[in-house]
C-alpha cells in the first residue's frame, strides 16, 4: 500500500473505534526526547499518529467549582478507551508488517518533572490537530480543549499534516474561569506551579486519587 492508502486505512480504522479527532505528525519535528525509552525508537518510528476522544458536554456541565466524581469516572473511562484504541491500532499496523508503539493516555514515568514518555499535545500540534492555547492545552478548532488524546508511533509511511498556524485570537474565556488564576494573556506565561497546587488541593479535599480539574476544558468549547 502507498502512503495515501496507508493513511486512509489508519483514519478508517480509528473511525471504526469511534475516534473523533485524527492527525499524523512528522516526528522529525518533535524535538523533545522520548522519556525513559530507548532513543533509537525515535529514529525508527518516524510517524506519530495523534487521535482523540471528545468529552461529554453533560459531564463537563457538572464542573462548576472544580472536579466532580462523575468527571473522575469519565476521565478514567476515556483513558481506558484511548489506551485500548492505541493497542488495537498498533496490532493492526503490525499485522501489516510494520512496527507500532501504543502509548498510555495518562501515565507518568518521571514523577519529579511530571512527565510522560511522550507529549500528546506536542504530537497533536505537529500533526495540525490543534494549537496550544492560553490554557496550555491542545485546542481543536471545532472541539476546543474538550478532547483527550493518545499517540501511536510507527514506521508505516503516512501522509503527515502540518501545524495549523492558528491561535486563540480574541478569545479569553478560560482566563477568568481558572480557580488558580494560572491562565494568562500570553500562553508562555501559564503558571504551571499555580495550576499544580490547585489540582493537589482538589485531589486531597475531594478524595480523587488523581490530579484533575477540568474547569479550563469546560471553558474552551471551540465551535461545537
Ligand atoms: C503530567 C501531566 C499533567 C501535570 C502537568 C505537568 C507537566 N509537566 O506538564 C498536571 C497533573 C498538572 C496536569 C494537569 C492537567 N492535565 Co495533564 N497531563 C500530563 C501528562 C500525563 C504528561 C504531560 C507531560 O509529559 N508533560 C511534559 C512536557 C514536556 O510536555 P507537555 O505537557 O505537552 O508540555 C508542553 C507545554 O506545557 C510546555 N511546558 C511544559 N512544561 C513547561 C514549563 C514551563 C515553565 C513552560 C514555560 C512551558 C512548559 O512545553 C511542552 C511542549 O509543548 C499528559 C499526557 C501525555 N502523555 O501527554 C496529560 C495531559 C497533558 N493532561 C491533560 C489534561 C486535560 C489535564 C487537566 C485539564 C486535568 C484534567 N484532566 O482535568 C490539567 C490541565 C492543566 C493545564 N491547563 O495545562 C490532557 C490535555 C488534553 C488537551 N486537550 O490538551 C493530556 C494530554 C492527557 C490526555 N490523554 O489527553 N497534567
Ligand atoms: S486545570 Fe484547573 S487550575 Fe489548572 S489551569 Fe485548568 S482551570 Fe486552572
Ligand atoms: S478558552 Fe479561548 S483563550 Fe482559552 S485556550 Fe480556549 S480558545 Fe484559547
């Protein structure tokens, strides 16, 4: 199969998994190391398949003053679906004779620096799925930040997208919504520490077991 057919095949397969958002990134533009993984993989697996599932509007409406238990459940179920979709897609690619690596939707491998093996936001940005917004999240033109992502790396030749070259424009909806005041006019000034402290507080006070919040997701609706 050629590049176009391969790409059509991947897109159709993910649609069959009910995936809402799809893109391919050329991993030569991914300048970060793959944390805690053999770096030769980065040389070999040159295509990053970025895909995502849209969060339920109903669940997001429950987020008024921070994370709710129903949002916690939804978050975990989407992670599960994303992990399963990544695994099934990788199996399908490997059945065709290529190599694929499914990542975890949400798994820390470096606790000190709070990092995963790979940044789904960065891969999505390279693939042209969305842009990094003032809220520090990957913002899809239609679904806003209301998408959770995963990544599969592969050596299957694919038609890679390009960064969208868009930004938040006049929108500032997330700035006043953030309970930590962590979101600023310039995305570069996002207050990572302030956000983390608020998530830690929610985790303890609401007995969540996870660093979640979701207020800046709810605020960032895109065009949907
Ligand atoms: C660890 C983590 C966190 C940590 C953040 C620590 C950190 N270092 O980023 C904590 C617990 C605070 C967190 C919070 C949240 N997270 Co989180 N998180 C992750 C996780 C598991 C790993 C991220 C990682 O490796 N970061 C390391 C750096 C290198 O990569 P990066 O985060 O993409 O960072 C980029 C920028 O943030 C920036 N940057 C990073 N650090 C710094 C520091 C400074 C000073 C500066 C200037 C820039 C900067 O540069 C990077 C490259 O573009 C990812 C899943 C994944 N594997 O990608 C989810 C992920 C990023 N989280 C997600 C979400 C939704 C959230 C929350 C809303 C919580 C929730 N679910 O309710 C909040 C949002 C906070 C916010 N507004 O950014 C989603 C984002 C989806 C989207 N549409 O963008 C992801 C992709 C999970 C998923 N499967 O969808 N998260
Ligand atoms: S996750 Fe919560 S505290 Fe962090 S930036 Fe978003 S709204 Fe603010
Ligand atoms: S809510 Fe508006 S300003 Fe905030 S990240 Fe989304 S598009 Fe950008």
